[in-house]
C-alpha cells in the first residue's frame, strides 16, 4: 500500500521535509515512488508549503493513504477538499 508521508532533509536542528509517495513498510528516508512537494516548518513567513496538486490527487484517487501530518498539510492547502469533492461524484 502506498502512503503519502514526509521524508526529512536539512541539517541538525534545521528540518526541511519532502512530501513523498512511498510503500508503507519502507524506511522514513527510503526510496520513494514520487516526490509530490516540500514543507519548510521554519520558513520566515509562516509554514511554507509547495505542492504538486494534480499528482497528489492522482495518488489519492488510486488509493494512497496520507499520514496525519500530511493530511493536515493537504487540508490547510485546500487539496484535501478537492479530493473529497471528486470522491463524491
């Protein structure tokens, strides 16, 4: 099963994350199927998020499950609402 989850980059005490589609049983920083965006929690102007919305929606519609953190990022960006809308049709 595919999961949408965060992989950590950046040096010690300065985290930077990529949002990745990965197998559920793989390691946190293991091989990803696709990279779907970035998340910088220490950005000066709030939390900076860059997403590839079309690819994320494609993975979600094919059954990928987001982790809690990724789901909250998608909700704040409005991508989760778009997915729920397409699911109802």
